[in-house]
């Protein structure tokens, strides 16, 4: 039986000169690819490994989390798609992190890539100033697609920092 390992990736680099939309998409793709780069060459078991015993944060959990986040912001919020949840968040609000023991890493990586493609399709042709209403608790906010791109870049950047530390704890690999 062959053990699945996370595939290598040729990370796309952000453009140095372009219009705003291309810059935002470029930086988002750079960070998407960086998460996959942090996972490249690791086995499913390694992807399930937390950097510290007191944490459930793993590389596989981060991939699963970002799949949920891509789906939420681009498809459910911005595009208004009615989609089923990927995990049972009623039973566990952190299910994407806490259920990696029984997860299929190959399927999770495929879901991540598919969600990125669906997110890109959901935003194609839409103006950055286009808004949707975000309802949270008793408040609602008008949110622009531009804000979603910036938030996603920030979210990936933060979690890619976590991924750096987790990867280093697994096999000593550091760097971009």
C-alpha cells in the first residue's frame, strides 16, 4: 500500500505591477499556494501532527479550515449560495481542527483545491465595490468584495505563520 503524501507545488508569485484586482488575486493565490507549500512532501500522519501537545492545530486542520473559510466568504456570503456545512459545527465549533484523526488528507486537499476554484468562479466578473449584507448577532454590515479579498489575504498570512511553526516542528523545514 502506498502512503499518500501532499504534492509538491509551484507557488505563484504576486505581481509587482498590476491593477488592484490582479494584485489582490495575485496575493491571495500566493498565500493559498504558500499553505500548500508548507504541506508538500508530508504524509497524512505528519499532516495530522500538532507542533505542541496542548494544541489541536495541525497542517491538515489548517487546510480544512481554509477550505471552510474560502467557502464561507466567497460563496456563502458574497455569492449568497446556500451550501451545506462541511463539518458538524453544531457538535463542535472547531470540527475542522478536532476531527483530523479520521480525516482523509487526499480528499481534504482535493476539497481545498475545488473550493478555491469555486470561490474564483463565484467572484469572476464582479466589481470589487460590489457589496453584500453580513449579518452577525444583532448587527448587519455592508461588506465589499474588496474587503473579502483583503480579509482572506490577512487570514492566510496569519495561518501561514502557524504553518511555518508546525512544519518546523515536524521535520525541521523552514523558509518561505
